[in-house]
C-alpha cells in the first residue's frame, strides 16, 4: 500500500525554444531521485521539438486530424493520428508567437522515452516520464490533464481477478495510473503559472526498471472496435440513417443534408418548421419521415411526426434544446 506521495513543481524554467535540451533544463531545476515520476506538459516538448506551424488554427486542425468525431459550429472534437480524441486536435495558440500554432509532439511516447534515457545516461537517475495535455471529458464539465505520452511507468494497473475488502472478485477494474499521475501533477503546475514540469515522489512501485520503458500512453487509447461512443450524437445519427460517413461540414439544418434520404418515389417539401414527405407508397413515406425525425432529433430539435391523408406525413420540429 502506498503510504506517502509528494508532488512539487519545477520552477524557474526558461521559455523553451526549438532545439533546447529538456533533460538538462529539468535536471538543473530539481534534485531528481530514483523512483521519481516527472510530469511534463506537452507544450514544452512540442516547443523543444519545433512542432510549430504557421497559419490558422483551423488549418492546423485539418492537417492533424484523421476523422471528425463531433462538431458544433467551429468547435471540432477530432481523432488525431496518435489515436487521441480531443478538441482541436490538441493544437494551441496560447503562449506561442502570433500567427503560429503549436502542435502535439509527433510521437509523445517516443519523446518520453528519449527524455527518460537522457536523464538516466547523464545523471544516473531512473525516473518515469509522463507527458501530459489538457482534455475535456464526455459527460463532465471542465478539463483535466491526461497522459498522452509515457515511458518507464506502468500506465494501467490491472486489478481484474483480484478481490476487494469484502471478497468480491473485481471484473473490470483497471485504474489508469498514467492519467492519475497527470491529473495530480496539474495541481501544482497550473495553466497560468508558467510551471510546465512537476515531480511526483513516492511512486517507486509504478516506475519500471531502467531498461524497461513499458507500453507507453498509447496503451490507454481504446480501440475503435470497443468504443461505444465513437461519434457524436448528430454524427452517429447521420452515419446510421444516411448510411454514409459523418460529414465534416456545417451542422445547421440544411435541405441538402437530407438529400441522401430522397427516393425516386418520395418527395420532400422543406418549410420553416416542418418537412412534408409525400409519395405513392405509405410505407416508403413513413420510412423517410421517421429517418428525418431521427436526424432532426440528433440536431437538438423537438420533433413530431404526423401522418396526413393518403401517402403523406409531416415532420414538425420546434426550438433547439442545445
């Protein structure tokens, strides 16, 4: 059982620029010991690696994403090439020169391995490294730091098959140690304090031997086949109803959005607050009307479907709930 944990900031670090030696900067700023875990904000890793681009943030997001998960206006939740699902692909325009955008490290796990190796070779100290970034969470307000890169630490503690204090067998319990380390370290780093590095002491049981880097934070990324929420509500509805990949364009109600529903034997008449569906076959009209209702509901509208005389249905939508 872990008895005592200390977390302290590494202060006095200079502004990091491309080519700077992070190992030297960190070692000069603190007295590292075997078994310490060093938490490093991804921003200074990116700066040291020259991960800065020119242009707009939207252009940077386009270059970094592999798919759009959800979008509201200009705000995009996307999956990056790292497998991370996050707002704006982790790009940042704060604390960087005007007209530039800071990108995530190309390979945060490799960055962590290189930093750990440098600290061991030069200062003969065996530490774990966690590279952090700030993410929002589904169903939760606010943001917290999570691990996007790691080396020399157990990133997950697998408690499956063990028993709790009442003798119950644990079936799914896997604490994300690297994320817990990232969140704890943020308590002493702080976004506005200019403290990008923290040291956690008392986690010797989490730090791996010097010749083992471990699987890295990549092991925390859930595979798509096990992801029950791989799309936003709107995107999932469109992908299911329209049988196509979720579009990355505007999310306002637009008659063109529903074009994929139109059949040769069904007609759509779009009004201000209603869509009239008509055709020769009542079943075909009903199918299209219900699909429209699903799509409109996913857009946040209150929806009512009413059948009319003959083969006609009206889909009425009220004010948006979000």
